[in-house]
């Protein structure tokens, strides 16, 4: 994928009304859109580059 198409894809995900997070195979969060920030009650800066599992995401949602 070229950088241009990657930028377009990221722009679309950022503007979605649904919460979107991208988590790599290593478990590191690499993208959080504004809707996901609102759902989780956390700013992207606090989530990006952090290791995540399903249980930590549930904990974030249950304890904002």
C-alpha cells in the first residue's frame, strides 16, 4: 500500500462515527480514532504505543 492510500485509509477511519483501534500482532496500539477515545474515555496519546489485550480494553471501558 502506498503512503497516499494509507493516509486516505487513516483519514476515513479517523472520521468514522464508530470507535476504531488498530492493534498490531505484537499487541501494541498504533491507531485510535476520536470515537474510540470517547467510548473509552481516554485520549489517544494515553493509549498509543501501549501493549493491549482484550482484558485491558475491557478494563479501560469499565473504569474510565
